[in-house]
C-alpha cells in the first residue's frame, strides 16, 4: 500500500534542499519531521500519522516549485486544509516518508465581484473567514456544515451539508479552480473565469472535486455566492417515528416548495445523549417522542416571515390532526441547531464513536435506519445507535457508540466486522458508503469492495494520467 | 480532420452485417445511406452532412452491440438526439462514412420515484415528453430552453437555459447516468443510483456532461426533479439602455432574493424584428425604449402571488423614480415569453443569422454588448446586431443578421473573419465562446484558438483514454 518504503532518505534531503530560498517559501514555512509537525499529523476524526516534513507555501508559484521538486525526487505529497475531513485523506501515513503540503498560509481572498456574486479565494481560506468577510455584503458561500474546512478541503471532499436541498453541494457552487498538476513542470492550470455558463470542452475542474487532492493541488477557486437569508422560520417537531418522517417531509415540500431549506431528522436516543452531555441545552418538549425533525423554511427574499409563520402553523395543525406529528415548537434558528450540531461531541464524551456518513434515495432512508437499528440490537446489544441526518437529501449520519468499557473487549477485528456489516446493509438499500467525505484510508476498503470493476479501472487510469508517478494523495483509485 | 477517408467500404459492410438479427434492433432500425437517412442528416442550426447509415437501437444492449461492431470495424459513430444543438456535434460530416446512432427510439421512462423526486429516463426521451408525464405530479425537470432536445442531447450539451439562475444547468440536476463505452466489449457503465450525496471516488458521470457524446454514448440518466411553480409574477420592463440592466437586476435580487427566477434582456432592435415578423404579437408599450427586460419571480410555494405583486409594484415605482426603468407591464407568463422565444425564427426570416452563444461575468456583459454593437456599426454598417439573453447568469445570445441581399456579397471568408472578430471581443471581455452548446464542427476553430495548450493536452489525453480508436463523436479535443 505504501510506496513510501522505497523512498531513500537522500531523496527527502534532496527535495528539502531544493526548497531552500524559494520565493514564497521562507525558512519558517518548512517544518522538519518532529514535534513542529505534530499539529499537522492528526485530524478531527482522530486519524493520525507521521510526516517527513510539513511545507506551508504562501503562493501558487511556491506550490508549483514544491511539486517540481517532489516529482523529481519521488516524494509523496499530501495536500492538507483544515484537517476537518472524516476519512483521513489529508493526513500522512505512519511511515514518516510522506510530506504534508498545508495550504493554510494561502489565505488570500483575491477578488470579490459583487455584481457577479462571485469570489476568487485561495485554498487555505477557511469557510468561516470567507463568510465573515462576505456578510456585510449580505452574501455567503452557502455550504452549511458543522466543521470549519478550508476551501481546498471543501472541494476535495465535495461537501454537502445541511442545506444541500436548497443550494446543492460544493460542485454545484464552484465556478472555477486554479490547480498545480503533478507533472515535471508543476504546471499551473488556471481555470478561474467567474462564468456560470461555459461549455467549451471537457470541464476539467470536475476532476478535482471530491477526489481529495489526488488529481492536482487546488490552490484557488472561484465560488458562486448566494444572498443571505432575509426570511426564516425554524421549527422543531416531535414525530411518532422515522416511518412518519417521509410523509411529513413531503407535506412540507408541498406547502413550502423550494423555500424548504433544511429537514433534519434526529433520533430520540441522539437527542437524549446530546442533552445529557450539554446540560445548558433544553429539551424542546415535556415528553419524548419516536424521533424529531428540525425544519427550516427560508429565503433571501425579505418580508416573508408573517406569511411563512401562518402557513407553518396551518400545516402543523393538519399534521397533528393526522397524527403525523406529536408536537411542534417554533423558535429562532439558534435555539434548535445546537441540538443537532452538538450531537457528535456529545457522543464522543461517552465512548468511541464509529461514524458512518451514508446516503440513500429518500424513499429508502427510514427502512434502512430501522433495519440497522434492529440488526444492531440483535447482534450487538451492548452498543447504542445514534442517527441524525439530512433527511431531505437522503443523507444520514449513523454513529454506533462503543462505551468506554467496551472498547477493549471488542477489539479491532470485531469493530471492522461491525463496520463491514453496516456498509453491506447500506449497499443493500441502494445507498452510498461515502456521502460527503470522499475516499481516504478510513473507507478505502469499501471503495475496493463496492465499486464496479470497470469504474475502478477507468478511475485508476484517469488518476495515472494525471499523476503518473503517484506523487499525490493518500489513495490510489484502484 | 476526417479519419473517415481511410475506412474502406468493406468495413461498413462488415459492420452492418454484424447488426443483422440482433435483439433490440429490427431491420427497420437500420437505415442504409440515402433518402431514408435524410431526416437525420441536418439539424436546427442548418448543419448538414451525409450518413453512411443511421441505426436506431431500442435498448442499451443494442447500443452495446453496435459499439462492439463499430470498434471492431473501425466505424465512426455519431450519437444523435433530437438535432436541436447549435454546433453540429450530432450530425455526420460530408464524407458519407460516419454512422449516425440515433437514440430516438430509446424513449422509456424507466421509473419515477415520487418520494425521492427523481426519474430514470432513457436518452431518447424528449424534454417536453418527460415534463408532460411529470406534470400531473406537479414535478418537472427544470431546464427551460426554447427547443425540445432529448435527454441525451441535454447532457451532451450541458444545457442551461432561461432559469439557470434558479435551477442551475443540466450538470446540477443530473444524479446518474448509464453509458456505453467505446471499448471492444461495448461496456455498459451503470451509475444510475438516485443519490443526491455520493462521493465514493471520481464522479465519472461528469465526463459525459457537455462533451457531446465523445466519452461514451449516454443511454439513460437519473434526473433530479423540482416541484412546479405555484406562485409566479411575470413582468416586462422598458429600460433606458443596457447599462441600466445590471442595476435593475441587482435591485430585483435585493428585493426578491432567490425567488428571482429569470431576468432576460432584449435589445430594442431584437424586439422590433420579432414584432415585425410575428404580427400577432403586440408591443407591450406605446413608446420604444433602449432595451427591455423580461423578469420572472416564481416559487413552487403556493400562495405568494399577492405579496410578490405588491413588492414588485413597490420596486418598480422606486426604479421608475430613479429613472432606471421607463415603463413596466405585468401579465401572465404567456404574454411576454413569446416576445423572447420568437426572436430567432423572426431573424431567420430576414436573412442569414450568424449566432453567438456566449457568456460573461455579469459585470462585463453590458460593456461587451455595447462594444460589439459599436464595432459592428463601424466595420459592417450594413449588418444589424440583435441580442437577447440570460442577463442574470451572464448568458448572451448575439445574432448578426446578413440580409438576404448581402449574403452573396459577403462570402464565406468575410463571414469567417467577422465571426472571429466577435469571438475575439468575447474573450477580451473575459467571456466564454460557447455558453450552452459545447464544441462541434461549427465552433471547433475557436476551441483550438482560445483553449490553453495544457488544457487541450489533458483533454485530448482524457479522450484518448476513453476512446482510443476515435470511434465516437465529431470532435477530438486536441
């Protein structure tokens, strides 16, 4: 698996020597192996490794120079953003021979075109920073996720998030890219034109989306911006169970059409563990229910709130009359989203979470969830299932919790078997084993298992075309 | 340019002989060269050629068999939908050696998943037919264009249309594809899963979007559906000139946010020629203006019309007070869209139209348009410029009309020089020389001229990877 083993130490020395004195790369931008690299050696998914060095270029020319040197010396480069991925794609392996190229010092917002509603931002710009700068103009980049990735990481994972229903994923909002290719010249491909319609041949930027830095290092991107919401109604619903969620979703779509912005379903156990670990949060209702839905109706058109509130009340009354919901609460968005966003940290406090980022046709989601819960109860009665997710787009975050006192008893083999069984169930229900995080070492076995041989073959050939010396990234699509 | 010349007649005979008696391909589905092929030999852009044969398969297995035979005998296949493209990509060249594979008999809607809002449709299904079948469910595939393409053609061109602002282009609404590859096995790649989140490696379906059948023959697609509009306000505005259009657009975006669905700008000359040639149409105003805008505010949420109408009236009053509009008329959508949709046929009645399907950053569009008009007036005073387009997404349809009595006087060389000069101006304004129709023989010279060498090199290598024997399509990306 690791081509690193064949790289002699002298290659690394030669590589690092070439970087000395480059424009856009000060001595302080090159961290030798050791403690200085530690912050770059693990991610929020607790994936960790050992870097041969960490390089922190400040401009695209420096990335190109690094690439030239890496190709010449046969060094494996791992592009890294803000380490918020869940599959380990941006972390060096354990060999100590892979070099991290962190884009975190490429943080310029190169230009904002307000009339065009577009921005050109470098790969290291954080989503939060971008949106902070756009807010005074009532604009934002509308990918809404719990973590705070860099733009390059967003592209590498093709993030989706909670409002995909309305805004689409990163691919839908990407107008252009600038990338450095893994060739002897470190060629810079500049495709940054802020055009919404542009069909002048193969759309090469698509190759870089969702492929975790395996096709080149994205150094900047042109992003389509949306106006910030000016009208918003957020509500929290108690449902009799997951089976009712689809009918409730369809009723909301019928009533609110494209103004339905988010429809997140949270299981009863998931809400309970969140409240237990974050005592400052309050249960919205007196009695617990089968599951819950966090619903947001929103628009960047101002002045709709009175009408939206009235329509929502009418709809909720109907749903209540049909016993499709048990209870409902209105409130500002800030009062309900923490109930959902604090779920992953809450679970992490009680043990080892096994996370599954999966997606389904909406029509299959509830059936999968119920079958997974039953299977777990029979096969692993000591483990608890927590699920929440973007019901409206078929996305589901499923977390199986190994309580602290069970981790050792389970052991790695049984955990792997459990993961494999869940993914098998996902695929039997027509689902995706990686909804929003791409492929990395943590889910690569499932790529090999569930991808059609011909698709793997074409993918490997494409990757070989773009990176013939296997300089880039953690994963080969083979 | 034509590899066809080296194909001996015996190759064609061998190819056709192999097709006889195949399942899914009756004798009546194979049209030999000659008059039977005529309906498949020209398109709405008046691009024409001569087919060696036309094959009309009825299922994917037949397409695969045709591909196997084509690869074995070295036959060039041109995939064809409903011949509504503008660049000639789906028409055989003049050599009489290329075989048209028309998808027009693959017209099954394989399945509709209402809960998932998705459909699996074969490549030959017409957009109009698909939407007719979806209408009772209040759903549609939201690509809104004047012509009536087949699903396969929509994908090959990555069509955008008048409501891209709100719904995006075909790529944004494509969940999956099934395609037959140009290899010895005629491999069928089935990627039809109706998933909105699915990042399990390289998203191969992207290769088939906007590449006009050069990467494989798309036989079916999974499409994301949207709910039909339930609220709609359409208005027609008289503006002092193109320079005011951007401010008016931004004012509409501020007032209506994401409910702004279309903002089409039409020049005064364009409206005049439409009215002159379609006497049943009426000018919405007593006096003519610098240019016009057709604006649509819409949502699939019902019940918004009173509020939208009130807000629109208030906004129009403000714009009038600021002299940004001269006049405005409300009416049902059907009363205004014909003023825009009948422009191309109106122009065709008065001479030879030279059409340019281009796009810009919105901030550049008016400047380009004015410069193009001035240039034409100086250099070609006998020719008239007509422009209309999707101002809100930067798209612009520019038509230069050669009156009937000038066509001969101009001649082909001068026409080519004129086209080149306009495209040069497009690129100087940061624009795209092909917004919505991809690359075909009609605009291939501009691909060669305006595409960066490295992009051309990668594109050619990708195409070679997917079609090493150059079996598919009219254009090689080189």
